[in-house]
C-alpha cells in the first residue's frame, strides 16, 4: 500500500469511477492541506485499506460512502469508531431512503445529497463534518492545565465548566512527571489541589466556580442596580428570552448560578431540534445562543445565585448570594430543574468519583474502554448512551419500567438497540454500590424476579428526572405539589395565593404579577429544548404586555 501520510485520512467509496475521480480531485483541492484524501470504487478493496490503516494506527477522520453500500459504514465503524460517517444519497424524501434508515439506526452521522447545484452544497457541509471530528480530538493547544490527584471529585466541576465554555484543557495527575513539573514552575507543592494553570501562567489553587469563571473571562459580579427585565436562569428558555428581550430594546440582565446552557448543554447530540437534520451538540447550541444574547445587548452574569425575590411596589427585587440586589420591572424565572437524587448513601458519597448526575459530557473521553451504566429511560439517557458508546467498552441502560417505549423517542430507541455495545436492562434499579475512592461495583435488583446481583462498574450516570429549582422563591408565588410554577389562568384557582390585579394573569405569568415562568420550571411544560426556546420567545411578549398595561392603566398599578 506504500507509506501513508501522518495526516488524518478522508476516505471516499463511490462505485462510479468517474464520480470517484471528481470527488477525490475536488476534496484534495479543498482539504488536502490538512487531510490525506483517498478512495476506492470497490467495497472489498476499501475494507482492506481501512483494515490496514487500523492496523498501522492511521487516523481516519471521515468516511464518505455512496448508498450502494451503506453496510460498509457499519464495518468501517468497528475499525475506526471515531471517524465521522457520511452517506452520499439521492434525495427522494421517502421513509425508505437509505439515509433515513442509516440515521435512525445510528449507522451514519451525516448525509450529503446529490446532485449538488454548486461546490458549496458539498464542501460547506464537509467542512462542518470535519470540524466536528476535530473538536472531538485531544486539543493541540491547552488553554488550561489542571493538576489533580487521582480520583479527586473536584475535577468533575472543572471538566464541566471547561467543556461548557469550549475551553481546551488537559488533566495532569499530580504523581506524574508533567504534573510535578507544572507545580514546580508555578512555585507550588501538592498540599492544596486541584491547581489550574492558565496558558499565560496565571494560577488558581482549589478554585471555586466564580474563580473559574473569572479565569475564563466572563462576568461574575452584577454591577447593574436596575433594569426593565431580569431573567433568572441561562438554559434554553432563559437564553432565548434574553435574545428577544435585548433585541427588542428592553434593558435586560440575565443571572445564572453556574454557567450557561442548563441541562441542554450537557446533551452531546440533540437530534430532534428543528433546523439541524443531523442533530446539534447541546453545548454548542447553548454557547451560540449565549453569544447571541450578549451581542444583542443583554448583560450576563455567571456564577451568581439568586436567593430571594420580593415585590416592592412596581418593582420586583432579586436578592443575590453576594448580598447585592437587582431591581426590575419584570422578572422571568427560567431556573429549570435539578437532577433528582438516587438517594443511595454509598453512591452519593462517590459523586464526582465515578458517579455523576446528568450526562457530564466532559467525562466522555475518560470513559475509554470502561464499563459504564446509565440510570434512566428518557431522551437524555438515550442521547448519553449513544455518545458514551463511542468511548466506553460497554454501556448499560438501567430501566425501572418494562421498556423504553413510554419515555424515549422512537428514533433514539432504534439507535440504542442498533448500537452493539449498548445493553438495556429493564425492570432494574440500583440499590447499592461500592468503591474505595471511586466507583467499583453496583448492586442491581430485578424488580420482576426479585433477584439481586453485584456487577463491576467503572462509572454511573444518573438521569432519573428532575425537581424544579424553586425553593428559593417566596410563598406567594404558587407552585404545585412537585414545586413547579403555576402560570396563566390556573393561578386563579389557587386560594392560598389570590390574584389581586385588575386584569387576568397572562399566559406565562405566575401568581406574583410581573413575574413570569418559562421552560422546564413551569407546570405543564413540555420537557424539550425546542419547547423551552418557544416559551423563552413567547414570555418576552408577555413582559411587553405587562409593562404596557402598567404604564397605561392606573387601576392595574392599584392592584
């Protein structure tokens, strides 16, 4: 086969020789400086070449295969599991199309339709697909270097913050040569860990969340006293509300107790979000929405928790943990939900050391060749299983019910069932676990038979639903038995929190006039990112109506 280049390979399989020649020439012209472009017309010859590249550790970045042999993608995936798989198909918009089947079964990551009217219809998407592959590789340049002891649970937060902000980073064990060298250069010892070293030498010892946020360069102190609308929470609903409020001229402040994105940012791939036929990384989507809100003029404050809310005349006052206050004419509550705890003491003690709540996307690379368990049966659990299966040796979904059908979208069920290293165990719950410093085993109970068994486990991700983040709110904001915020006309049925305004509550308004709810925190909300985005846009219209009624009708102010 001859000496292969050290560059990653972009491999094409097209059974039409003329078409293959054109593709190889054009792809080489566009991407040849960063990738070796190769191809075959024969599936058999292609498979041999891919086997040889796997045997010699040649990295394959992308496979472009025509639909005459879609099965080749599955065989190639076993040899090069991190390569992006692209199917070249004809557009027929039928449910039996090879693209539909391949995407539904998880056998392809993307597709390209032929014929294309111009070069950009081919090479624009190909650039995106290759960039997606590049993002998943170990960073060549590390903005942050983290020195930590093996099994330090604090590393979980560090990984999460760096991943959500898209900051290239690397973890260096304190007992390794590189870790010791970084501490020596910084003039530090290993008595206080973890240590974060920024690219410019700035060092943070055992950083808090505000410390990390400041090091990244985002605002963590609110220096605004008053605004027209305060938005609490920077998930899909809050971020969208900030985009629309700021773009429509409202003086907007958004507060987030952690970092932006909410639970959506932990999803490695949201496939049912409109406009992204191949899915979109939740972190990327939320990061772009945050940038959009900022550029529209929203004032954004991270690592700043709202701890109380009160009504003072026409103003709504948000009290912050640092003792400051923010006065607003309207407030949007978009605080979302917190993951429900498993409640097993020995496993709670291992949170951050093999036990994680949520998808913890920053941990995915650390799962290489590990046996991973996911507790949950919803879309978040299915998406996490698909993502972790790219790295882990095995992924086991632990489902309390009899099947996934009632809680997971059909497309995800198909993808999960077609992934060889993903196993679904129904009628199963976690009753115990153990580990010396990090998770080593789980005790599983079969709810149907009553049998109990202990299994080896390297990591467990818990996604069993959530509880709304509303405990900090005053009693005169009505909630249901689960803590979700009651809005709209349902407020009128709450005897404990009577509605006193002259007008009826607006659709997304809580029992405190001028305070609105959007997204997962609201009673009756649909737990989907697109739904939260829709409510975030809609709630701004409600804010405008409230402000306008307040200005025009003195009777409203008397309410």
